[in-house]
C-alpha cells in the first residue's frame, strides 16, 4: 500500500515540475497572478481541488 503513495507522490512531483521546466517565464507570471488573488478565492479554489481529488480517488482508486 505504501508503494501506491510513493508512486502518487512521484507523479504529482513530475506533473508539478513540467510547468517550470518547460515554461519558466509563463510559470512565474502565473504564480504572480495567483498571489494577487483575494484570500477567499484562493480558499475556494483549494477546497474545490481537494474535493475533486477525493472524488477521483473514490471512483478510480483500486
């Protein structure tokens, strides 16, 4: 079971690293835009992402 967690973490790191590796200037501009968003909007986006992730795990995890 722990192997799945390590594999999932590895995939997240790969996916997260693609943006800065291939598009560093766009990535920097994107992060600046995100930093300028109101706190409540950031919290709502974070909540949506957590719920989407949980639903994906429920429906597609072995």
